[in-house]
């Protein structure tokens, strides 16, 4: 499987931002329920 480095980095950034946003959502929800 030959994936261009640029797309690999792009998908990695997308994954990181997705995880970060989901973590922020969890924090916001926990604050809202408090």
C-alpha cells in the first residue's frame, strides 16, 4: 500500500482534531450537567 506522505499527514491531523473536539465536547457536557 503506497500512500503519499501528504495525505497521511492530513489524515493524521484530521484524526487528532476529531479526538480533540470529542474530548472538548465531553468536557463541555460534563460542565453542563453539573
